[in-house]
C-alpha cells in the first residue's frame, strides 16, 4: 500500500507559469463584442493579479475574426508592466508585419496535428502550413521576438477523431525544424484524458526541452485540470489558461471553453506549487470580464469564491 | 525525461466501480421536489446504463429532509435488477427500522472528520455520534446488510477550515471499531486537491482494506476528477458520483454539486478502465432528471454529448 502511494507522490514542479490566453483565445471565441478599453482593463487586472504572460490579441484578418479587429488599439491601450510578457497571435507574414509596431514580446504561430483539421481550417496540408511559417519565424527572430508554436488537435480532431502520438511527433519535429522556440500542445476539443495527453507530451518532449513545452486544455468534457495534473507529473510546468473560462459559454450548446485560470491556480496552490498569482485578484478579473459579457464566470472557483464573498 | 514519464504511467486499476448517489445525495440537495415515479424512473435508467450500485434514498426524518419523505414508496417503486446493489442512508436505529422492510442491500451511516461540523450538523461530538451508530451497525449486520460509513469533511470543513489527516485516521479507526465494513472518504465541500486527498486516503487505508475504501468528491472548486485520478494512482477503485452532477446547481450561489457520473465515466473510459457503464444511456438518464428539474445537466460531458447529438 505504501509503495503504491509513494509511486504517485513523487515531486511535482515547485513553480508553474500560467499564460492567460483569455484576452485573445478566450474573447475571440465569445460571440459578444468586447470594447477596446475593456480588453485593456482585463489585461491590466490580470497583470495586477500576478500573471506574467498574457496573450493579448491576434493579428488575423478582421474578415475572419472581427473580435480582434482592434488589435493595434488594444496593444496601445495596455499599460505595460516590467516583467510581464505580452504575446500576440500571427497567422502569416502580413500579421507579423502588423504586429511588430505594437511591440509584442512574443508571437504565436499555429499548426494542427490533424491533416483533416489543417485542410478544413486553413485549407492546406500541415507541412505546407509550416513551410509558410518558416519566414515568419525567421522574421520574428530577427526582430528579437520569441516564437511560440501552438499545436492544435494534439489528441483529437473534430473531423478525423483520434489523433495519434506519431502525428504529434511529426508536427512537433517540423515546428522545431523551422525554428519555433516553444511548443504549446493543445487539446483543442477537450477530449483527452491523462494517458493520451502524456503520450502526446512525451512526443513533444523529443523535440523541445522541458522548459519549452506547455499544455493547453479545454474543459469541454471536464478533463482539463486532470490533464494538467498528469502533465505536472511529467515535470511540465507551463500551461495556458483563460480567466473566467473565457472562450465558450458553459451554458451554451457545444461549449468549448478554455480551462479557467482560477481553477488551475486553486489546484496548483493546493498542491503547494507557486504561481505568483493572487487568487482573489484573479477572481476579480474574471468577475469583471464576465460582467462585461453579461453572464456568470465559467470558472467554478470563480463562482464559489464570489458566492462565499456574498456570504 | 523518460524516467519522469514512467513514474507517472504506472498501472491504474483495470476496473472501477461507481456508486451513483444521485437519487439520494443528489436529489436531497436539490430545491425542487421530485415525484416518486420520477425517482424510480431515474434509478431504472441508471441500472439500464450499467450502474451496479445505487444509493436510492434516505430514512431521515421528513422534518429535516422533506425531499426523501417518500423513501418507502421509492424503494417499492424501483424495479430491481439482479446484480444491482441498492443502498439507503440511515441516521439512527429508527431510520434502520424504517429501512429494513424495504429490503436494501446496504445501509450507509455517516460521521464527520471535523468536530465543528459534527457539533453543528448533528449536535454531538464525533465519538458520541459513532457510539450511537454502534447498535445500528450491529442490527444491520444481523439483518444481513453491509454497512458503508461515509466520512464527511475529510479534507476541509465549512466551520473549522482545514481538516488534518490525523483526524481522518482517528475517525476511520472509530468507524472500523464499531464494525463498519466500507469507508467512503468524502471531501464534502470540494476544497481538496490531490496531495491532501491522498494523505486522507492513506490514513483511511490504515483501517480498511483497499477494496473497501472509496472516494466521494464534490466539484465546487472543479477539483473532483483530478482527485479521483489521484486516488486511482493509489489503487483505489470505487467512487461515488451523481448523475448530471445532481446535488447543487452549478448556476446557483454556493453551488456544491457532486461530481457528475458522466464526467467520471468519460475519464475512466479514456484511461482504458472498465466501468460496465454505457455512457450514452447514462447521458440519457442525466438528461431525463435534468429535464424534471427544469435545467441543463451540470455534467460537462452530458452537455457536450447532448450538444453533439443535436448536431
């Protein structure tokens, strides 16, 4: 019995870095249009809560993503703090060129681990999509920026179903070969469970060092926190999360929200892992943006803490 | 890196037993009054989905728990299936005497690991509450029934805050000493995270064999599935869960719902663990009772599967 217990009580990372993707990945997937000032205020509240990495906006054509049409204005409106890294998503060279004058610290490029998803989403093969990124990565590096690669559909795909770890292996290798510095392994549709996620992560770690691999999980099937825990057991210590679970309303049909930052922080602090984040201020940020959207936070910790405050 | 990965990929149990406590612990904590026929239909749908253990009702004074006043009628209305175990909660000898003619397979008694909770909830010390149970346990055994002990507030208490593993150790020992056969370790207020839960479980396992220890988690702070996963890593292979997350509306202030059976089954099946449960039929059961209550299921798997069915 003790042997069994000890097997699972090995050391976890002592510190975890969370990247709040709420302002970008979150708000991009909300139907409501949020104003520029509110977006900048959200970023301000997140950094006040202690977030050191924030994905602020994307430089994608407003034809496709009207929610992010004010990207330059948002970047200008954010009151930057020293020590905080601000990243933006860029789909191509045009996006990078638009992003550079706004002085991001990092840019995010993306590829899928599923050919079916790549074809449906960006109308080309995975290999083609990464070839197209190569000059974007080079230009970002020339501008002194770090490049994060987001690998979507790393466990499952809405079109092809299961995605094999071999595909993660292949695409992670391709992303590394074009110079991507960091790999974010994303279970975009939230179907993964711990062993599948660990298998995907194991392949990612063949191509990127531990410190440059992060996990990105969605709570569609409620599995996100458990998958983060399974990653912690592998030593992975960086995760994306979205304040208030922005990115999919839990009450709506086909909800696909990101894991809520508040829920992740509660778990990490409970595990004795440092995050540098003040949970109460983070709950405030989630309550603020949820108020703007006119609904309760999708974060269960957010709801429980707010209910407790009301007594 | 591989060593790290292997550490966390040890074998998990190949099979897990879930006890659906929705009809009792779930409906008891819902504000809406559900009819006897609907309760029996819920039990019928759960067993059709493959549940082999169901907590059907409680024999507590209707003054305290009006939702369970139809306990005898519900037990009579359930069309029993061979191989399914039906349990009922009994707070005292009067409850047991009322329960016995309804022919349950098991009875559940309860104690708290928190003195403050015991005093507030049942107005006596933990030791006194267990002394009072002793004859109930003996009488249940005499009637050929198995006795499950539910140990509430095993990690945290709404009145005293943190609960130490030493208290779990002490109360688990007391419950064993009066002949309780099985210990259900319950994080009643849902504040636990994996290491705290493992510490409580470790103490429970000092007094009960692995096969007679189960976990009972609430999703108030979204931690339930991760805690179940942490228990699986210890070899624990029986858990309470509540279809549709019955027992606390996720939209309400101070939500304290049980972990949803659907979410647990999704994780277990993803881990390759057998449950004998048909997830689609389970989602049907959750949709049925949620319809009776007039709200969407609190299970994220339930909502995602229902959304997918609608296309």
